[in-house]
């Protein structure tokens, strides 16, 4: 029997400095709706006393699960975050990970004594997301604990994570910041094709671009994930870091790069992104 603390030590973390958070079913709904972005925003708002992130900057996040033998409680591992900042909620300053629907819910029902945290999802252990099930014990109400306080057994290591079906190119819409959490099948689908895509900033400005490289859409979008602008001068000047991304047109396998660029120009004209958007040419 292996313990979750053994897993943490292998990743280079000290269990006595790590908090474990077994979130509620509202967090599960957030995860299923928007993955890391929605859960990250959900987990950024917490009651001030007691704080689940007390005196630490590393937290492991879990969703409630049923224990295979039906005794006690279980938790499904969904990732690790670093806490980079915290402040009292004033209704204005937003956390680093933003989901507009969740922020709206918080504003409509703020409660009392809320504290807000800037969370950063880490890549450490990401290959075990939705695959590792640990035993939480009998105390489900103690949803935030020090890893070193009550060691958790690893109950199950699944061969594959349960992942949502790819929505299809025509209906695909996501955030650039969610790319690290894309299921492998999504990455494979988006790597296999290129074409024309649309970026939309949080303030509604639009940018039309094309993916012509060997890694298709996912290869091009990772450029924006890395630096926020992908080499585009107007995006760099605006200082944007994240975008909503969707696909306007798929390029056929035999389509020449020059033809894809012609279609890119067509979409720029159609959407007016040279005159009223972020396309400079």
C-alpha cells in the first residue's frame, strides 16, 4: 500500500507544507463544466476563518468520490496549485484564474468574510489527474487537511482518466489558458488539422489567425499560451494574456499554405478585425 505522501515526496514536495483539499459537489460541477479554469476560480474564493490554505503556498485538489469498498470517503486527484497572493474580497479585484459565471455567483451571494487567492496550476503530477483515487477516511467534513497530519492511502490508479468527448471543430470553444488541461484526445484532434481560428479578448476585441504548421491548431495556440501574443504586435502592445478561442474554418489536407492565408484574409474582411479588431495586416 502506497500513501499520497510518498507521491508528494517523489515530486519534491514536503507533506508538512502541503494542504489537501477535498472539494464539494459544487466543485465537481465546476470541473466538469470548465476544467482547470472553472475549478481554479471556484477554489480561489474561500471563507477567511478557517482558511483552507492556511500557512502554505501549495495545495492539492481533489473531488469527492465513492470508496470502492463502500467504507469511508474517497477523493479523486485533479491537480496541484501554488498560492501566489491572497486578499480580502472587495467585490472588485479578481483572482488570477477567472470564470465569469463563478465570479457572478460570488457577487450575487457573497456571504461574509471571503478571502480571495491567486492560484497557479502546476504541471507537477498532471499525468495522474483524474486517475489517482485516495482514501480520505471517515471525516468528510474535514475537507482541508495538512498532508502530513493524516496520511492517505492510494486506493486506485486508473489506466485512463475519464475525459469528456471532443465537442467537434464546429462547436469547439475554450480558453487558451485551459490548454494544459486538455484531454489527450482533444490535443490529438487539434494537432491533426489546421485552418482559421478566432481569438476574443475579455473586453470583446477580436483577432483572426491561421494555423499552418505541422502541429495544427494546438501548436499555434501554444504560442499564445507561452507569451500571450504569439509574435503579433498588437496583441503584445495590448498586454493580453488569455483569450477565448474558437475555430472558423478547417483547412483540407491538400490545401496549400497560400490558400489558407487567403482564407485568413477573407475572415479578417468579413469580421472587420483590421478596422475594428487586433489584426494589423
